[in-house]
């Protein structure tokens, strides 16, 4: 099995910062890409940022200039540095990984989510 475990969520004031981490483990041959998605109450899950194994990144327009995604391929870990946080960033943040299993099967895997609340 493949497991993704997120950490680093919590309560922060507007303008503050938070750093999320996600570690992938299990039966993994390779990880093609990792990313962060978020889901606020009453809204669909949306892409926040992604990063490929080669280091190419993509960001949602709403977080450009404020969030930075990075990864450590050797540790199967992805990070999301969130600065200048706004109340609109409040959501459950989910880690995603495109994983190739030793069998050659490739699929998306998701973490359990970590709550980020931005409030004064």
C-alpha cells in the first residue's frame, strides 16, 4: 500500500505563515509528481500547487507569490511554505502524489488532509 501523511496544519492569524509537509511511504517504485490541493466548506477541491520529479512547478493564481512548493525526492517528501496567509486560505489541505507501483501501475494517492485555519 501507499500512504501519504500530512503535517503542519493549524490556526494562524492573517498575514502569518505555515509550513506543511507530506511524506509518502509504502510500496513505491517512483513518484512522478506531488502536489497540494485544498477544500473549503461548501466548495470543490482545488489545486494549490504541484511539482514534478524534475522540479517543474505550477501554482493556482490565488496563491502565486505567497506559497512555495518544494520536494525532497530522496525522502519522498513535499513541502508547502505558506506566507501572507489570508482568511480565504482556510481549508483542509490534501497532499497528492502520482505514484508508480513496483508492478508498473500508476495512480493518484491522497493523504488524509490537514486543517489550516486563518483567523484573527
